C-alpha cells in the first residue's frame, strides 16, 4: 500500500517505521517546509493519507486531501467541533475517512471498559465521577481528545452529568471535572475515578510509549484500503 504522511514529526516518523516494517511504501512526507506538496497528492500515487499535525492545520489538510479523492486516517485532536463537516465532505467525494482520538488498541479497549463502568455507576448517584489526564508538555490541546471521548461516554450513560469542565473547583453538580496535566514527555495517562463517602473505584490506562498509537494508525490505514465511507476504530478492531 502507498501511504502519504501528513505531518512528519515524532509521530509521523514512528508511523513511517511501522509502515515500512509492514511492507508499505511512503508516497509523500508532508511537513511545514514542503506543505504545498499536499496539493499534488492523488489516488494515483497514494492509497491512504495519515494526518497527524495540529488543531490549527488539520481541517484545511483534510479538506484538501478529501477534495482530491484521497482516503484519510486522521489522528489530530482539538478540532472535532468541525468533524461533522469533514465527514459530510468525505461522503460527498466518495472516499474513506476515519478519525480517532486515539489509535492504541489498549485505549480502544479502555473506551469500552469506561462505557460499561459508566452504565453500572449510573444507578448509584452517591458516586461522583472525575477524570485526570497527563500528557507531555508539547501537547497543545487540553483536555486530550482521548479524555473528551471518555467524558462523552460518561455523560451519555450517566444523565446527571450534562457537560465536562476543566475547572476542577467548579461547584456545578452536573459538570464532569477533568484535570489536565502537562509534564515531561509522558505519552499519555488517563484515570477515571468514582468516589463516595465510603470508598472509591478507579480505572486507568497508561501508555508506555507512542508506538501503540503509531501502529494503530497503520492498522487503520490498512483497514481503509479499497473502502468508501465513514469509519471508526470500533470498525477496525470489531469492537
């Protein structure tokens, strides 16, 4: 398969490593110094583009790739208020598109665990939920896309929460509190805690490296090969 890398920082280079190990070819490496080359990418030279850039540039990158008929896997977070627009554009152009807040197999299993636990805890209002996420100092968005995905699942299954907030001093009983910490080179830690006056229940996912994200992105690209439509990691992993 021929893969275009949109964003050639640490994550892009790690994706390249796994793609080559799995006998794929890299058709393009797009970064800040050659960004205009994105307009040259086409289905003739690229089967799937993998986009890992920044919230500020992701939407324009996706619009360009989709309008040129290129299938896209996107892992950039912090822009998803515009996700419906991009998904509609992908449908219009008849390409395959997959966005995920996290491509790690372990995190996607953690998403399912979070949903199940939230369903159980919905019946016990004496337990209050809260979340903490820890990432490296280079991460621009807060909370993380993964934390938002986790929070949205809790809000969906526990009606007493109507929204999330980063203000951990917030007194709104309907707000799910998220603490976002940026320190060192932490790849990603997510902790969900339910606490009552008598005890606490806690689940967590700790990434030891970014390799799980990169491998998952390549697996997602392989899944999109030859397809059309809107997909998620649930489709890729049959969850």
